[in-house]
C-alpha cells in the first residue's frame, strides 16, 4: 500500500477524459488500495485516479459509511437539485458553491470486476458526482457559482 502525491490544478491529467479500464485485475485492485490510502491520508471523502496522475476511470469515496470503489462509473439517473459547498484535494485552500443532483444512481465495476449499483443522496450523491466529473476532466470550480479561499 502507498500514499501518492495528489496532483493539483494545472496538471494536464486533471483536464483529460480518463481512459476506460478494460479488465479489473491485480493492478487495478492495487490502484484502488493506494487510492484509498491516499484519500484517507489527505482527509478526503473521495478521490479519482487522475488526481494521483493516473488516467483511468477509477474512483473511491467514503463519506463515513465505509469505502465505495468503482471502476468505469456511470451516472444512470439523477433526481432533484441541491447546492452546497465543495472543496477538492487537487485545489487546496479553495471552496465553492456547487449545484448538483440531490440523488443519484451510479453503476460501475467493483474490485472483483462485478457490475454493481450504488444509490446515494446528500453528501454521497455529491461526492460521486464530483469524482465522476474528474474522469471527464471537469473540476468543481468549473461548476461553482462562486469560489473563495478557505480559512
């Protein structure tokens, strides 16, 4: 297991569309483990592979109910609307007000390569959308109505 350096805004990998994972294998499981270690070490609630410089469609999220790992995640449905403050490990010291779907249904592969579905609302829905945005090269500041330096 390893803790990676999180790349910051300005790194080209954060603006690229991440590549689809063809097979969930030992390397992808190791990537998931390292991403979780990195996310927890940085006190984050989510991390996408591009944030550690890896252009793969892989995310991890933990909003306090245990880790969620998704490979090639896709938002199937989204409902409602909610605006809240967001930050990002790749944009330290900045927060912004972002409007996102209040509830989502997301599908992706788990660490065994089995298709799985996650439904989330509140912070979980927000975190899933935020991390999936990273896979498209979109940062929260692109969606924020206003940003500010955090204290």
